[in-house]
C-alpha cells in the first residue's frame, strides 16, 4: 500500500506511530465528535520543519499564481 501511495516505509511508520500513540486521547474524546476531529487533524498534520521560512507571504503567492494563470499579452 505504501508503494501505491508513493510513500516509503519510514514515512508510513511515522504516521502509524503517531496514530497508535494518540489512542488514549481518542478514547477520552469518544463522546465529543468535534473535539475528536480536531485532535485527529492535529495528530495527522505535518510537524513544523527546520530550515528557512518562505520568502513570500500567502497574499504574494496568490498574486503569483493569478499572474501565472493569465493569458499572456500578444507579442
């Protein structure tokens, strides 16, 4: 299955460990679906990565994408 999703074994193991380690949290929130969904989303979210943060703001990225999607002017 990992190969079909283009994942390596280490990545799959990491997600499985996170899921298994959160079982107590899941059990404690069994009667609270909204809070349970929030915890599941947190558990399955990527962790912050090291390195330099991006140079562009979210607004700038949207502007770049919008510009790239426009039809170029006639030569």
